[in-house]
């Protein structure tokens, strides 16, 4: 799953701290506590990213773009295709490797909506452009 790889840095940091804690005996307890705190933060971030990824829906019809995110608190966006000014794709390095990214939909009037962890974002942008008659 993409969201696990993207937010792995705190988890890796916690593992490194735990290894250092067990190899250094004099200040090991300090590193062990820091590692435990980082591990708990990393697990919380993983759960949050996983929930966000699993509850995001993005659809393109012949007339509009529909996006919905959230489980308990729902955020939805519906833009009629002629009102779309641009679609921007933002991909970090890991996103380029695993083919996911953030889609920024800009509507008329400059309203920008961001949607993270979208699979194959360039294909989506191509399809929207094709629907608009732009290629």
C-alpha cells in the first residue's frame, strides 16, 4: 500500500533509536524511551495515512470531476468539467517510483482543491484534458 511507504520515515527512525538503545548500555534507557515515543508517533501517522488513503474516492465522468475524502467527517467536491481551469500533479520521488501523487484541481475563480495519494495521477490528468478537448 502506498501510504505505508510514504510515511515510513518516523517508523525507520524509531527502529534505529531502538537498535542504538540496545547496543549502548549507559544511555540506552534514554534512547529506548525516545525510540518508543517515535514508534508510537509513527504508528499513529500510519493509521491516519491509511485511513485517508482508504477513504478517498476520485471519479471522472463525461460531465464532472467528483472527489470524496474522509470517514467520519466527509469532504466532497464536484466540479463541472468546463469549470476546470487546470489540474496539477505533485509527486515526490517515492510517488514517482510507485506511481501516485497529489492532484490539485483548480476551478474558475482560482479555487484549488488538493487530493493526496491518488493512483496514476498523470493518467487522470490526461483523461480530464481529453474530456475538455485539450488533448
